[in-house]
C-alpha cells in the first residue's frame, strides 16, 4: 500500500529555485521555532532527511545555521547577524546622512550623494536634492567616480590588487582605465584624503568625494558632490573637500550617537 506521506517526502529539489525556497524555509522555521533537528526539519519541509542534511550543510558553510551544542539540533548562525548588521548599517548611514546632504546641496549648489560599497560598485543610499536624475540605488563604477576612488583607496593590498586586475569600461576620453595610472590616482586620493573626477564618467561633470567613517574607524561609505564643470572647477576641489570632510565628521558623530546614546 502506498503511504501518501512517504510520497510527499520522496520529492527531491527539481530546480535550483526549489532548493533556495527550502533553504529559506529552514531559516524561517529556525527563527520561528528555535533549534530543530534534521528529522523535524525534514518533516516540516516534506523532504527526505538526506535532502534536509544537504541543505543544512550548505547553510552551515555560510554560517547561516550552526549546530546547537551536542544536541544534534540546528539554530540560526552568526551569518544571519552579519547580514542584518550590514543592512542596518546602510539604513543608519542613509538616515543620519540625509539631513547633512540636504544642507551641503544648498551650500555647494551641486548634487550631494552618500554612497556605500556594494557588489563591486558604489551605490548611493542618499541624495540631495531630489531631482529627475535619481542616483539612489544605482551601482556606479569605482574607477570612474570620485566616490568609487575613495572606496577603492581604502582597500587592502590583496583586495586592491584583485580590483585592478578586472577590466574597466571607458566612459569618456578622460576615464582612467590603465592599472598603473589608476593606482597612482588612488595613491594621491589616499594621501590627501579626498578623490576627484574631471569628466571621467560624463564629459562636463566633475565630482569630489571624501570617506565617511563609522564607529570603530572603519570606512562606512563616501560623501560626494557633483556638478557641471562650470560650477565645480578643479581649482576649488581642495576647499570643497574640506567642507565635505567636516560634513563626514558630522555623520560619524551622528552614527556614534546611535551606538552610544
């Protein structure tokens, strides 16, 4: 006689998306019910224990789950905390940086953005003023933006070497694509504490950026102002960088108050 429950649990993942669905279901179950064993998880998912074991092994590899001592059960791992912390940090820096960006946009008469390193690019999380050209959420190239250069200049030796090995798109005649020239520019950026571009992403568009540090002195992002070359001249870059640096310090203070009110 066929047992319907066995027929259900005999179903193996047929597509990658089905495996992802089940892995996420495991995380949801552990969040809702606390530590669970392989047998319980397999029963809740309607899969064989071998399938549940494979899914748990993958999640454990990335520290999304961990074994709960010697009890043979699994619980959520530190990887979940790390992801949540990264998301919260981006939300915090956007919230605390927005009023600073608004003030700077009025003072500097340009588009001010606050960006973070994300997926190999610089992603804006705050922008002032709000215009038809919205940069928020867009991933911009590191080598062709002032923000990107500031973030690249904060990389360690191995991370930077790896980044310099990747191909780089030329957006204008001014875009720096050669590794040697880019490295020299990043060294200047690191030494003086600010980065700049002169028509490297778009002709006629200049930009200056400074690093924004978070609690623990880590680089949390970059603060930049962009404007046409008529309004943002290279002769003014140093003075603009000084104003941006003061604003970046203000953002750091606001972030520190969140962790140490």
